C-alpha cells in the first residue's frame, strides 16, 4: 500500500510541476515584455540591424574625423561614402546579408600611414559608441570579428 501511495504522490508531483511550467510559459507569452532574442539570431539582428549600425558608424567617423589626433587620416575622404562602405562591411560581417564591394583593409590603408596610437583612438571611440547602442555581448562579438583588421590598417608604430 505504501508503494502505491508513493508512486501516486510522485506522479501527482511531476504533473503539478509540469502544469506550473506550462502556466509560466503561457504567462510569459502573453506579457507585454518584448521577446528575448534567440541565441541563434545573427549578430546583425541582435545589434539592432542597419539603423543601429548606421548610428554607430556615423558617430565614430564624425568624431575621429574631427579630432586633431586622427583627422589627418580623413583628409580628402568623402565621409558619406566612407560611412556607407563601413556600414555595408559591418552588415556583411555580422550576418546582415549586405554586399560589401569596397577595398580590402590592406589596400585601402596601405598609403595612409596609420599609427598604433591613431588606431587605438579610433577603436576607443568605436567602443564608446558600441557601448551606447548595443549590449556588451554584441559589442565584444563585433570587436572580435574586427580585431584582425589591425594588422592591415596600422602601418607605422
């Protein structure tokens, strides 16, 4: 008799736990909170897509192109075209489906004589903008993707 009672309570307890889990799922799906992003979403989508990437790129280029420590690198550069190209490149690299038809980093920076200090200042400004507009996880993922480009951009120490 005790064994039958124990089995009954075990089955009843499992059923109760299952029902509670289902009710919590139903409550979450009917809530007014935005849905959580799926870990399988592309970095592009998790960052907020083109609107967010455009803001980050624009803020970064506007700041570094007007900073006396980095502005020489942007002399005679058409900033709207540069912004468009960088947005396309980041879109493609993050899984947004954009086409990037710009130069390689090596070709576009070979004569620019970018120093480590200039590069680090650019990255600092970029990180600040990323922090304002994206989550830490997405910021770090993008920086990890872009980090290898340093060797093609920095040509003088």
